C-alpha cells in the first residue's frame, strides 16, 4: 500500500510540475516567396541587400524560418533529367544561404517548385519529377501521407504544432490538371495529425502556398487560390480543430484576414521584383501569439537577370540604402491572439491587421 501511495504521490507532484511549468517565450519567422527566382549563391549585385535581410531575421532570434512556397523560378522543362539538372544547380545555394546565416528553415511546396501554373499535358506529367527534386534537396520531414512524403509534413516545437500542406493535388481547375487544395488522403492525414496532437499543444499553425480566404491583394502574381475557399473541407477541418494561424504566399502582397477564429496572413517576398519585401515575426507564449509584420524598402536595378524559359527575370541588382539600413525593418501591422480567456480574442490590431482597408 505504501509503495502504491508513493507512486501516486510522485506522479501527482510530477504532473503538477509539468502543468505548472511556465513556457518561456520563443519566436519564429515567416517569409513566403523567398526568393521566387533562380538565384546563384553568391549572386552579384544582390548579396549586400540579401545579407541584410537574412541578418535582420537572424536578429529576431527565431527557432526557425518558415517559407510557404516559391523558393525558385522553376521553369525547368518537362523531362526528369533536365529538371534534376536545374534543381541541382539552384536548390543547394538556396539552402546554403540559410545555413550560412545559422537559420533553420521549413519550406512548403509552391507552384514554382513544380514548374509554375498552369499544368496541362506534359507539364502536368512532369509534376512528380519536380516534387521528387524538392523532396531530395529540401529534406523536409517524411511524416506526411504516403503519396506526399516530404511535401506535406508536420513538426512539433515547444508548445506548438506546425503542419505544412501540399496544396498541389491532382484535379481539374482553371489551372489545368492541378486543383489547389487539401482533399482525399491528404485531408485524412491532416485531420489525424490534428486529432493526435490537439491536446498536447497550446497553438497550431498551418502553412500552405495558396490563400484560402479571399479577396486578397496581388502583385505580379497569377493570384492562384485554394479551391472553394472558406467552403472547402480543408477550412472546415481547421475550424473544427481551432487552428490559430494559416500562413500563405503566392500573391506577393499583404492581406490579413480573420475568420472563424483563424488568422490568415498572405504576405511575403518576391525579392528582385518587389520594392517592399516583408516578413512576419511571431512571438509564442503559453496563452498568446504576438504577430508583427515587418517591411523594408528596396531599390531595384535597371537590368534583368537571365531565367530559363522566362522573358522577364528579376532585376539585376537590389539595394537597401545606408539610411534605410539604419532604420531597419519597420512594423506594418500587429495583432495579439489572446487565448488566456474563455474565447480566443484578437487584440490591438494595427496596420494590415485592421481589416477596414482590406480589398472587398
């Protein structure tokens, strides 16, 4: 009896210790569409500005950087050998850039990682070759559904669950033989991951390349969206499991939309074409997520860098002036997701998180 009581007492005290433990604040960064072009490393005319951007993210002391798709230009043809040749040329430099700045990265699949939309005939047939190249180089976790190993995956960090989805599924849409969404076997896997981990974490963040909620601003983009939007089963499952954030890219402009207790943030890079790249800093606490969108001004050159099978590549130089460097990245919007009350609250919205200026 004494032994049983001792075991129960030890478990009880240990349990109290676990639940009483205060989670120390930590952070992560999101920057979709980084870089969205086939860029050398080092790239003449780019390194000073890119180095400043990378160093700025590093100074945020993030546990990792999330890139919700469009790492490269990816117009690499339709033959496996040709695709692998260009993947072997551009992916290693992209990865090394993060390593050299001591930044761990998690990357989602974007349309440019599978040749760019639309996908018809030979272009659609080549999608598996592109996904294989992404899987081989990026080496994301292999815990996704069987048909999407390395392109759909999840990870846990501290008190949060992160899920990266592969929205490029076979189907019929205006994009041809790909329909952007999370359905079928991937949706089953997605819900299983949520069900398994929901009670083990304080926060859940999902990243996918295409926005779900609309309308969203666009800049130099085809504006591809997740099929069926808020009416999709994908969105309904996220609502069911009380997801906190959905981070996406594709549109190369900022729109922040909150519906059903979920904050969607469409934002990102396209460095080499935009003049205002931005990243999202998320500070994670036990019962709060503090979001801060930050932007910097960029001056582009006048010439163009060559890109395979693309008439207009990025500008040949990108520059951040000394004066702008002194100022650094500046906030263009903040919001706090307060989960310390009976119902989740979105508090102190500023800038782009104030939806009164959102597109209608």
